């Protein structure tokens, strides 16, 4: 499964496979894990962008 993560000045792509071998629940757990991964990447971006802005790093004012 490829999960694109896009930021205004960068394009990051993470590729991997999540497999949960539990009958009936496996597919649902895989989806939850993939969603949590994307959510964590988005949070990491927002925390990093805030740090750059707060520390007055040149160019960081354009980071969303």
C-alpha cells in the first residue's frame, strides 16, 4: 500500500504493507493501522512546521 503525504514544499511517499492475520478482524485492523500512520505523519508535520515558525527559521513562514 502506498500512502502519499504531501506538504507545500515537499513530497514524501511511504510504501509498505500492513498485514494482520486474524480471521474476520484482519482487514479492519489493517485499515485502522494505516489511518493511524497517516494521522501520525500529519501531526508530525504540523509540530515540525510550528517549531520552525516559532524558532524563526528562514522560509518557514510559507509552511502550512
